[in-house]
C-alpha cells in the first residue's frame, strides 16, 4: 500500500505568523501552494520565497489550490472570512490522509466553531496556535523550534496538524473545545504581562532617577536568569526575593512603602506577592515565616483594594 502524500498547504493572510509557518513548512518538505492577502504585494512577497507557490487576491483561490487552508487573519476577520469560502469535494480526497479539505485558524483565543460554515460544507475544521511571539524576521524560522503549538481538531486532521507541529520542531499540545479563551488569557502572563511587570519596575525606578535604558539593562539579565532557573528547577524552586527567604519584615516594609505611593502599586505588588506565597508553599521546605508573610500580604491587599473601591465610588 502506498503512503499518503503530504497535504498541500495554503494561507489566507501573509503577516508575521503566516510568513514563519509557510516558510518553515516549505523547508520541511510540505507543498505550500497558495497565499492570499488583503494586499497583493504581501501575498506576492511571501509566495515568491516558496517554490511552486502562487499568490492570489481572492481567498477562495487558496481553498481551491490547497488541502489544509490556514486562516492567519485577525480574530475579528475569522468568522467573516469563513462565511465567504466555498468547499466542494476534491477528486484527490483521501490521498493525503484527510477526508476532503480542512480549514484551520491560527488564533489562540477565538473558538474553532467560527469555522462552522466550512464544516457545514463537508470540510474538517481546527485550530493551530503556535505559542510564540513572531518578530517578522527570518530568525523566527529557527527560534520557533522548541516552542509549543496548541491544536484543536479531531481524527485525521488532528493527526495532520500534529505532524505539522513536529515538522516545525515544536511540541504539540491538545486543547478541549471551548477552552481557547482561558488558555489565551492565561498565556499573557508569560508574554505581555511579563512586559507589564518590567514596565512597573521601570516606572518605580524612574522616581529614583533611573533612565529606562539603564533599568532594562539591569533587569533583562535577571529576567533571563529567572527563566533559565525555572526551566531547570521548576517554578517553586526558581522563586527568589523576600517571600522565598521568609523575610516578613522586608515584605511588610515594601508593602507599606508602595501603599504610600498611592495608585495601584501596592495592590499589584500584593496580588503578585500572594502568588509568590503560593509558590513558596509548594517547596519541599517552605519558609518558616510563610504564614506571617501571607497574613501581611492579605492585610495590605485589603487596605489597597478598599482604598481603590472607595476612590471609584467617589468618581
């Protein structure tokens, strides 16, 4: 029995994500046959870098030229784009291990159910979300290796998408239907919210006269070291700072200082300290003073949040 051929891949959208995936899949030996974009120049630019790949103005032409069609478009466009596409039985159906065509979006937050119009026409539908921040540079093709790809699909399409994730040298993750919004919201803590934490530190240090460039030069190596330690030893054992050491007095003084600054500085510090307490409690030997620290954090949070609520009611 002959082995099924590799599925033909097409992309609707030619931005950073599409560029990385299309070029990476092509390098891995997959036929990337078609690209469409809102701007013809973007589609042509990407297609010109891939052998035997055509650039189109109309997303329907990508559907006609590919077996798995990736929607690499903004979330607000996924549903409207899916409604415009027509799927018909393909004479080559089954030769690549799939039953008919497949429509797959690359969003981490939007439900796969947005692709229901394609499913109603007999196509398979799914989600394929690389957990990676795309820079748009060619370096993405190497840096994406080792990242995870969250897949939501069934049957042969799930197998095909898993194989594609492996071709990227990524780790496939499965997610249940309806779980994408929570998954995506939580992922912000490892991306955007990590930047927000840095921004909070920069803002506080600015009151001491530190320039932002100097602050980042000091902070980024520490952040990098924290990440490496977490990778090697796990989250609880990577925790550093006064909570991890059981320095109740330092925690209390820092909370009081931040409360005195006003705004939401103390509330943010308190909420994150609450999470730090949780990590410290997971250690084989938690700090002896962890209960006292937890109490100090909660008392400060009560003051900060009550103050914020009172301020909001006045407005």
